[in-house]
C-alpha cells in the first residue's frame, strides 16, 4: 500500500511539474511566435499539397489535440494557483485583528449568500465614497456577523430558512 501511495504521489508531483512548466511555456511570447510561424509554414505549404484534405486535416488534427491537452494542463495549473491564493487570503484574514473570520473559505458559500455579501460590500464602498466626498475618513469595519444573525432570525421567523447561515464562523 505504501508503494502505491508513493508512486501516486510521484505521478501527481510529475503531473504538477509538467502542468506548471507547460502553462509557463505556453504563456510566453516566443511560444506564440513559434505557433504563428507553424501556421504560416502550413499555409505556404498549401499550394504544394494542392490544398488537399490531408493538408487541411494536418492542421485541424494538430490544433485539436494540442488544445485538448492544453485545457487540462492549464486548468490543473489554475486550480493549484487558485487554491494557493485562497489559502494565502484565508491566512491574511485569520491574522488580521478586526477581520471577519466568516470571510475565510467564502468561495464555498451558496451563490445567494455570495450575492448578498457582495451587496453589503458595495453598500460599504458607496458609504466610503460619500464619506470621502464630505471630507471624512473612509475606514469602517462593518459588523457582518450581526447582519447575518439578524438575517437568519428573519428567515426563521418567516419560516423561510433555506439553510443559509448554517456555516460556522
């Protein structure tokens, strides 16, 4: 069993390195230039092959296979980068005094809750802009937990608690 786990980790590590390197290489200007040159060479070769079906199939097959493989490699890289960024942001929230720990792992909330949280922050930003226009400071720490508790009570009283607010803070 340990050998299987070790081999699985090695394969996962190899895939991670391959995905990262491929993503890095694919995003370079030189790679784009090489691919443009390949397409130009292919187009120039058209008259020599009488623009045959085989000539067209070459570029179609090549680009389809390349695109198919790149989707998975780039998505794996983006998933890993996104997870790392979320962990870093969660640590910043956890470490900041006065920050709302309810914001940790926010990406796992229901869409309706995210929309409501976004609306709260848009309203906060609007108040801050108005305060700046009036010559006041724009710093404020909204009491999000109190808003969530009030919102939860209202839903329960109306018999409409749809599971919102059940996440631990």
